[in-house]
C-alpha cells in the first residue's frame, strides 16, 4: 500500500493515456465514493459528477473539449465536475440519518435547518457560487489522489466550452453550473517533472 507521500508526489497531469484501457464503472464509482469524503461548506455537498466513458459520449464532447482532444480521445473516462446552487434542498437527506442514529437531536435538526434556510435565502448568488467553487477544489484534489492511489492518472481541465457542455450532457436546469473536467486513465507517457517554489517562499509565520 502506498503512503500518502508516495501518492501525492507521484501524481502528475497526464495528457496521453493507454488507448483502449477501460476503468470499470464499478471502480470509477468507488473512486467517486472515496472522493466525496472531502469537506464542504456547512456540509451541503454541492458538487456533482457526470462521467463520460463511452465512445459515443466522448464523441459528443469533442466540440466542447477541442483544445484537449488528446486527453479526450485516449482517456478511460472524462469526468465533469459541476455545482448545484440549490444543494441546500438536500438538507433533510443529509441530516435525517444523524437524527435516526441518535447523534443529532430533532430539536437541533430543526433549529439548524431554520438558520441555514435563512442563510441560503439571503446569500448573494455570486458569493454562493464562489463557496461552491472552493468546495469543488477540495473534491477535485480528493478525486485525483484517490485515482492515483489505485494506479491511475488524471489531468484537470479548465479549458473547455462551459456554455455548450451542459447541453451536451443533457443537464439544462439552471441550478447546475460547470466547474472543471478531469480526464482519467492509465498513463501512456510521463508528465512533466514537477517544479515547485521552495516552501519558505510561500509561507509566513506570526
């Protein structure tokens, strides 16, 4: 079993994967199951996943991902990370289990729901999206490390047509918005050697 240090330091952004190598849907689901342990603001878990692993699906993505065709054509799957600005509607589903297990009282459940309802009714849309983007950053890193831990490689992709991609995957509800794509597969070539600033140039103390 790899250590965290080995997993973290061996992760690279890979653009060329083994053509024809397929990761099973079962294993992709397991990777996402590990991914969603990432924290989120108020535990509202607003990040969603759309997995494109079929040849037909990847063909439909071509125009939206035209500047990253190498990743699209060779990866096992392309995962669209998108946000749900109405994730609060899942409050009951998230916290009812805690009530049922006795780790949260019904009084606390109702009191917190009342406070959060007021919060989500008043928070500006731009600020809410910003919070979801921060949550997504933690989810994306979890996904890439979970994939690497299983011997797979990834590449986060921000350069895609965000206006068209939601139509391509038939997500038209305005509550959802695209954030990032991640390609995943078995590396055919090595990524670039990591170049990082010295930690002392990034850190301050008080």
